[in-house]
C-alpha cells in the first residue's frame, strides 16, 4: 500500500475532481456508469476522514453558488438509523453482548441485505435531488455491508449519478480487497477517483 506522502497527494486532488465537469457529467467514461473508488490503506483512516470532512465542508459552502447538490453518506450512521427505524438497534446491541459478533452478523443478514440498505440510502438521502454521491465509513460496517455488494445494489437505484466510495483497502480496477489483507472474489467494475 501507499505511503502517507503519496496518499496526501491523492487526497489533495479529490475536491477538484469532484467539481470537474468530466466527473459530474460522466463524460470520460465511454457510456459506463460513473461509479468510483478512492482506495487507501486502512491505517490512514483518520487522515482520510479528516481530509474528507474538509472537502465536504468546502463543497457544501460552494453549493450555494454552484447549485450542485450532493449526498455525503456515512455508512455507519446510515446503518444505525436503519436499525433504529426498524426497532432493531437495542436488540442488536443486546445480541452482540450476549451471543457475540457471529450471532449478530447472522441475525442482521436479512434486515441489512444490500438491496434493503441501498433502498434506505436512496430514501433517506433524497438521491433524486443530488448531482453526486459520496459514500464513506465502510470500514465501520464491514462485513455486514460489503463494498461491492452495496455498489451493485445502488447501481440500479441511482441512475447516472456519479457515486464515490471511499474504500479502506485495495482496488485494482476489478477486485476490491478489504483492508488490503482479505482475499475476496468480488469483481466490481468501477473507476479510480484519483489513481
């Protein structure tokens, strides 16, 4: 994985990339859907979070003059909200405490099936009114929410809206490797936001 200097250089390019016409209009993709991955080493999570907060704040301020609206979706907060809305949060805490992670994971497979999560995200975030979508916080909800599974589920629900997932792991243009250590067979076709 990359060092912090290289990552800082990539982070510095995020805002201009998100504001570019090529990104916002999917012009450079040859007709493919605008789904992007910004991968990074998980040990740099706090650096990425801090920088992303700065970018989101700047984009929010600029939205007043540009009129561009976006959804910044913290996946951990979204899952907590989903569980609360279904009356499952307290039961989930209790189950994890009493029976452990494996029992909780098994119990939440149905309520947190990727299509249900994607539908909830679209409803809660008013995606229809957005110009683009930023997904972050995946590391906090993995393995309940998987990057490739969520992107596949969102694909049909967000249309041509450019969507970026900040991914704690490695993405080689075809395969997502969670945390850069876990081997997986999860082919997903997206583009690197900042190579």
